[in-house]
C-alpha cells in the first residue's frame, strides 16, 4: 500500500512539473530576458536596466548586468485571469520565503511585468503602471541570449 501511495505521489509531482513547464512554454516565458525599461513607484529606475531574468522549467534567476546573481526561486503563472498573473517565490537569501505578486504579458520578443517587488506587503497590481507609494515595479524586457 505504501509503495502504491509513493508511486501516486511521484506521478502527481511529475505531472505537476510537466504542467508547469508546458504552461511556461505555452506562454513563451522560458529563456533569458533583459530589462530595457524600468519604473519603480512612479519614477524611472535606471539601476534595473540591463538586469537579466531567466526562466527555466525549474525556476527563475535574476542577475545584474555583470552577471552577479541577485535572486532565485520558483515562479507560478496563471492565465485564468486577465491580465495573466505571475508569482516569484524566493528560495535563497536575501529574500528567502518572500513572494512577489505580479501580472505579465508576452508579445513577440517583449515581456512586460508589473509586480509588488518594491513592497511585497502590497496587493498584486491590476495594471502595468506604478505611482508613488504603490509598492510596484514595472519592467519591460527584450528576449536576450542566455
């Protein structure tokens, strides 16, 4: 009986990972994206331009222009709502356990994300804009090389 339960758990986990990968692939997220425009709480954020966000089937990483690793973890998406949502769950320090909640859109080679990274206590944004005190960061990415 234990073996059967273990097998069922393994199959469920495998199907979940496969679904997550297919979901990410169907949304066109997999790969590396480079920030071309950034805004934080209503002001330009040039310090974020050039950062690289990489999506794999297993998770995400964010690196500075000089390739220094800043953040990593897992992500989840859902297109059941409009705009589609994305969550970044950090699994390494300095933000281990923290969750950024956002929205996203992919159009060709352009990815837009708006999330609550400036203040994770804030609710998920509902549009791609930031205002002073909103706690939101809005980023535009172009597909880059790995």
